[in-house]
C-alpha cells in the first residue's frame, strides 16, 4: 500500500485537542463537520456556525479581545446586560457568518465541495492552495459590525439595540439554514 501523506495529516489534525476560544465544537456545525471528516478526501481544521460577539476594538489580534460570545440567538436583555458590565473601552458588536476551513485531497475534490458550498448560499467561499495543502474556506457573507460602546457609554439607544438584536438573530438563522443545506448536499 502506498504512503498516503494526506491521510497521515488528516489523522494527526483530527486527533488534536480543540484550541478554540470556547474549547469545544460549535453544536450547530458538528453534523456537517462529521460528514466532511468521514470522507477520505477532506478534513476540517476549524469551523464556526456563526456567532454574535462583543469585542475590544483594536487593530492587532490578541488573546483577550472577546468579551462575550454567543453561538445562539440573543435577546435584547442579553445585549443590554453585557454592555452594562463593560468599562472604559472601545467595543465593537459583531454578527459573523459561518466559516469552515477544509483541507482537500486534491483540486478536483476542492472544486466539487466549493460548488456545493456556493450553491448552498456561501458565496464568499474560495480555494487557497498552499505548498502541501489545498484548503477550502467556506464562508457566509451576511455580517453586521459596528462600534457600540466607548468611554463608559453605549453609543446607540435601546431602539437601535433591539433592531441589532433582531437583525443579528435573523442572520444567524439564515447561516444555520445554509449549513443544513450544505450538509444535505454533501
């Protein structure tokens, strides 16, 4: 039997401990990741089904940027209560779409999955070829981001917070439908 370096890398990556901020897989993306990882042509390296985040606004990435993360629908009270706990920082509100990084055995398998991702609504997906890995980034495009807090003050009124809550929840629901659609096509 010939040496299969793709399978060796896949086994190594999938055996590692989860290093995500929440320390576990996002529940709503597990069925899709399981399908992808059960195929001999693919494995996932990171994934998120979409999230709502309150984070420190700065140009550099660092470990403690995220103040609050929800992978579920939020309420106006959740948002208001978390904003009331913040002190002296410029804070952004973000609603982020789903994202998956999938290493593909070859360009043909990457192209096939890319087509399925795009037809499932994840239009901002693309193939990234690296030296030994062909990585597919499957990415939704429905996001919301704005500064929400600065110098001990919420920058918007309650009506805006209620609208941001409603719009973000709708975007998450749409994201979950795309994930389900892609899982069905896989």
